[in-house]
């Protein structure tokens, strides 16, 4: 099946976008000769890349957005929010370690299967095991263990999927792939929630079917990926310095990477605020019955994703064409923050849906361009998986930060009639998004 993709046997390459590359290099000035340093797989490759990314996102997000809340309610109705916070927080902490460690191992892997393929297959196995564990869990410990396995499986798959972009594509051709992988989060959520809604209230099917799609997506990409085997002599060095570097990039030496990391962390604080607590918001504030919340969450996620899909693909292509990333990322972050502010003061479900549409517009354009920007400022472009793993920590860490902060934020100005202040939580996310937009501005190596 992999024969229809170009570049199955390609030479080693080094990304020309290294620490000495200036931001003045645009798509117009990139020569055709540059393309020969990358395999440049054909359009069919993007389909399988998207399938794997969307499937992995689906397997990870459907539990976080919906089925985990339902399962926690079945275990302990009164303590369900606490259980969700524990499971999501602990799983995110394991991801913090898994992203850079698996990325470092992937960059040094000399397996006959290649550098990325083994981690796609590992992700598929762990996602399958985690979904079965969630279904069988009878208490908080079992549910947390299942969440950890799923989170590490998702980390493994995403480490491989994101590293494939700089592995396979020249810098000026990364926009569409960046859009596909970036949009995998909202698209995976809406497709997974649609599947879950179709089989609701059958909880086993709601848990297992989205996970199955994730498993199939990872396996298919592994089957078609033109993943060159790394020779032992080509393995990057690994000593005490490199071990420390697994979890660290010097922010003084690699300032652009540090600014991008902090910006993404702040943006994803807003994402986590709306993502993890919208089901509770709908139940507590808008008075949806628990049996109806799956349909409401699906509809809000559908609106968000439709808005993202309307503009994000074009944003990725235009960004490639003009050779600029920062204006798109900054504008998207500002729109995202505005949507969260609107959600904070929505007094009805229709207004909340409008807010989710605005959030989706900003989130979609941001995801479409941000990955392409990041691949241009990596500290070590020849071995991208570790640094992309570090960057993915900025996606995951908010899933631990927000549950830790949420109880205090929700209690701000709380009353007997409204014991949980969701307006304060969503406003917190909006402010984080605004700060994330500001931190893009100092980046110099990408325009």
C-alpha cells in the first residue's frame, strides 16, 4: 500500500530552517532544489496523516469531553467533578513526560520499521488497552489508570504524526499538513462525539467505537508511511547533556522556541477551560438534563468545528503562499479570546453556540498555522520529534493546570443560587488567550 507514496527510500536530510535562518526567507524565494531534500509524498499521504491525527484526537478527546463525565457520574454522582479532575490531571501529567521522552527515543530509533512507525503502532495498542480499561473501571483508581494508558498512547501517536511533517515536507509546503494535524483536535472531537451520540446511551459503544477509529488510523498511517530506517551511525548523541535536554530547551539560546512554547501554553489554557467544563456548564448553568448533555455537547462541538473548517484550510495555504505565519497566529488567538469572553456571559444555549462558533474560528486558524510556524524555529531541525514533544507539553500541561485552578476560579463570587462561577473560568481562559497572542510578537526566525 505504501508504493503509491513517493520517497519510500529517501536520503537523510537536514531542515534548512535552522538557527541561522532568517525570517526573510519566504515561499517565493524557496527554490525547487530545496524540495529534493525531502520525500515530498503525494496528496494521498495527507489523507492518511489526517486519519491518524483525527483518530488519535478522537480516542483522547471523547473521554475527556463526554464519556469520562458519564462514567464518573455512574461511579459516584456526587463526586463526579472531582473524579474527572483527578483522571484528567493525572493523565496529563503522564503526557508531560511521555511527549519529550517518546520524541527523544523516536529520533534515535534504528528499527527496521523506521523512526516514526513503531510509535504509531505503540499508540494504537495503548489506546485500545486504555479504552477497555475505562469501560471496565469500577472506581477512581481504575479509571485513572485507564486514563493514563490512553494519554500515553495519544502522546505516542501525536509524537509520530507531528514529526512526520518536518520529516516529509519542505518548510514552504507544510501549511496544509499543519492545518490537517492542527484541525485534528476539533474534527476528532466532533466526529467522535457524533459516533458517541449515535450509540448513546450504550456506554460501552460510546467508549470503544471512537477508540477503534483511532487504532485504525494509526495502523493505516504506519502501513503507508515512507519512513526511512535510521542507520546506527546517524543516531544523534545521547549523554548527560542530552538526557537533561529531553525535558529542557535553553530559553536564552532558543528564544523563539521559548516564546512559541509559552504562547501555546496560554492558548491551551483557554482550550482546556472550555473543553473540560462545558458539559458541567450545560448541566449546571443552562439546566440540561444529564441524558441530554451528549447531544448538546455534540452540537456545540459541531458548530466549533464547522467554523474551524470554514477558514483553517485556506489559512494554511495562504500562509504558505505569502511566507508568513505570525499574523495568522496572532489574529487567531485574539478571535479565540473574544469567543471565550462571549461564552463567559452567554445566558442561553443559542448564545453559547454563537460563542463556540467564534472560538472555533480562532482555534481553527491557530491550529492551521501554528504547527508550521513551530517547525521553522526548532532548535534541532534534523531530529524534530523531541523538540516537538516538548512543544506538545504546552498542549497537555493546561489539562493539569486548569483542573487544579478551576475549583478556586469557580468559587469566585459564587452564591447559593450559583455555586460555581463558570463566567469567571471562561474569562480566565480568554485572558490567557490574549496573553498568548502577545507572546507571538517577539519571535524573529519566522515572519
